[in-house]
């Protein structure tokens, strides 16, 4: 909050109605955004798992509810823990809206700021998942930004029988450097979130 209130807000106010200056604010603070949000996003899955574990305890759940009531907060704790992630995703939406309405002179500056924020989101998305992919041989950070992920059924073909094997549920992670096929696993350790076990990777060939 200190960064947003004392630095980011001050720069936005100083920029006034200048779209070019506003875009420069995003570029100037891009590394600070990454520094602040990277750690939060990286720990988000574990924090959410811990919250769910605590909420399953009736006594603790009641305590949280009483704290929420005393503080006058209309939303549960889970909603507030999600706020930082929602905030960082809104910047690129605002820039897209600005791009729709700004003049031609400002558009290149908006494009640059938007590209920077989209790349930042890709890095943060990677941070939320890369530490939970086990069994990958190599440096996962060298795979680049995570661009897409989805869960699907994978079929393998047996040459000997000329038949498809039984479908296997896999999580796909598409990085700049290639495609990873993983299997979702559950931790046996209390409070720990689910993680993904690496099964196959297809490198991107230039």
C-alpha cells in the first residue's frame, strides 16, 4: 500500500491528463510492480491452501467470521487475499480502454505500456505455477513466460496393438520455450497445495 499511495498515485496525479506521461508511469514502475507482486503471487497457492485448511476448523472459522464482523468488512478473507491479483490484472484492461479512445500520437506509448504490463502478467502467472512443477530436469525459468495453461485428456497410440491407450488427464503449460505435460498431484503435508508432476515436454524449435 505504501508504494501505491506514496509513489504510484503521486506520479499519476503529476501526470494529469497526459496519456503519454501516464504510460511512462507504468514503464517507470514496471520493475517495482514485479518485485512487489512476484513474491505474493508465488506464495498465493500455498496461502490459499492454508486458508482452506484453517476454515475447515469450526473454531477458527468462527474466529475469522467474528473478526470480519467487528471490522465491518462485507467480504470474506478469501476475497481480500485475491484483491492484489485482481488489481495487477486491471492495469492492462485500463490501458486497452485508453488505447481505444486516445489519439494517434499517444497510441505508440500506450502500446509500449500495455506490452510491458502484459509481459509482467505472464511472468507473475509463471511465478504462481512454476514452483509447483516437480520432476522437470533443467531450469524452468529458462522456459520463459507462461502463456497458456489448461487441463485436458491425452491419448497415446500403441504401435503394437494399433490402438489408443486409455485417456490420461494432464495439465498443459505452454511457455515461450515449449510445452509441458504434467499430472496433478496432492500433497500429503498439511496446508500444502496441489502440485504438478512433469511427465513430458516438447521444446519450441525456432
